[in-house]
C-alpha cells in the first residue's frame, strides 16, 4: 500500500503542474488549483488523512458499544447492556485478551482522561469476566510477552488513567521480564517530557531505583504535582530523604539564589509553578509536608529546623515583650532550652534582640552563654549591669536552694 503523504509533503507538491494528480484521479489537483495559494484546505486534509475503516467485526462491535454508551438510557441500564455485549464478545473469541485490547484502542473515548469512560469500562469488564470464568488459569497462557507489551503500550500511549486497570487485567506485574520493557517505556515518556505519566508508571511498577531524583521527581514538584511525588518516593525512603534534602536547601535563601538553583528547569520550560513557591513560608510548608508524609524527622532538614527554631524565638519575644502573655520565668526557660545546644542560634537570638532594641536582655544572654567578647557594640554599655543582675539572680537561687 502506498504511504500517505504528510500535509507538508502535499504543500510541496502544490508547485507541480495542474495536469499531475496527487491521488491518481485528478480530483485533488483540481481542488488545489481552485485554492488561491495552492494549499489544501482543512477539510481536504481531514478527508485525505482520516483513518481507514475498521475491519469487521471490530467495526460493528465498536459502533454497538458506542451507541449503547452514548444513549439516553440510565447509567445502570447502560452498564448492564454494555456488559452483556462485552461478555458475549469475549465468550466467542479465541483470545479475549487480544480482543479487549483492540476494543480498548478503538473506543471513541480512548483519549479521554476519565476512568469512567467506555475504554476503561471495557478493561474493567474483561477483568471481571476472567475472574468469573472457569478456565481463567488456562487462558492466562494466552498472555504472551508480546500481548502484554502491546497492552502496556496502549495503556500509556496518551495518558495513564487506565494503567492500573490494564496492569491488573493483563497481570503485567507478575512477569519480571516486563520490568525492562516498562522502564524503557518510562524513558520514552521522559524524553517527551511526560513527567506526570512517567512518575505514575514508575510508582505502579516500583521502579524508583532505576531513575534519579532529577529524572522525574523534581520536575513533577516543579509542576505542582507533589502528591504524585509523595506516592513515588514512599516506595524508596532513601530517595525520599534526597528529595527533602534538595528542597531544604531553598529554605532561608533569597529569591535570586532560588532562581539560580532552578534556572535550567525554567529555561527549558519544565517548571510551571511560580518562583514564590520555592522560598519563604511556601517552601517550608512543602518540606514539612514531605517529612510528615514520609515519617521522617527534621534531622535531615537542618534549614527547616533552624528556621522553625528562629520563628519560635521571635514568637516568644512577641509574647513576652509585646503581648505580655507569659512571665519572665517562662520566657527565660523557653529561650535557655532553645539555645542550649545551638551556638548559631544563640548568635541569631542576640542579634534579633538588638534589632528589636531589647539591649539589656541581649546583654543577659551574651553573658549567660559567655559571648560577651563577641557581643554587638550596641550592648557593651549594658554588660556590666547585666552581669550584676545575673550574679544577684544566681546568688538568690543558690540561697533558696540552701534554705530548702
């Protein structure tokens, strides 16, 4: 059979003489000659490249199922009628698996991303019919590697809405030889930037170990598909830790620093979320959500831990100095516990107290943690007074202990 020409090929042919025919009967040449610019119209292209008619009985089956599915019957009646037709078809076929995949491919709503479509219904009913069949075990032998590969190919060709149903109906996970085929299919999706479909497929077949964090997990986060990524990394905790660490880096960074880190994803138009989602409170919430979802501690997210500790200190200062909702003992107990093992946090807190003009308090904590030699210049005049008060407080505390 002669291969049909592409639209571009046909446009190239428009320079030929009017006496030459594109389809052998002169009709197309006449149509082109009537076009002022010598190009095919949209209708002509549609007519020329429309798919060939389906072979029988596939064509009749398709039309019958389509008619029932799109009729005005109630959903329950529609489903019952389609089920009856499909079961009748399956019973008459030597290989119901092959027949079902053909019906699936030619279903009028094959491209629709809805599980409740006719295409999805066909696969679901195949599975139910097989489960009810007395010779399901013997029919499993009909599932050759080629047929399974075809089922996978059809299930992921345009989207992955029906991937789970096809995987179950065709027992794709029960054949280890399918894993390499699935992995290759995922690589093809990635080459076409179908990151969403790729990560769904990799999750379904637990192929996390075959791909890097950058292959699909990070692109999916940058396309606002965090829930898919969570499901994906739950299958590989080490990968989950890497993901948390990657985005923990963004916490506390400037917008310019964040923009530099994701510059490649932005230049390639992979990233679709606004830059604002990767800094400030937004990225903190994301990292926190990942930690919670994966059951991980803040130990692997040091920047989140530090940011939250700083936020807690700012809040306690607000409660003590502005709101007046806690007394000095509770205030100091909280701060002392928070600063006990973190030298960097001590420096931050003293600088924050200076920034908010609480100089005497800043001097107090500088002395308590022996930081007076590196104390900010603005609190030096307050150090002697703070030292006297601190000594008095310690003496009073010791006296009370002895008396007790």
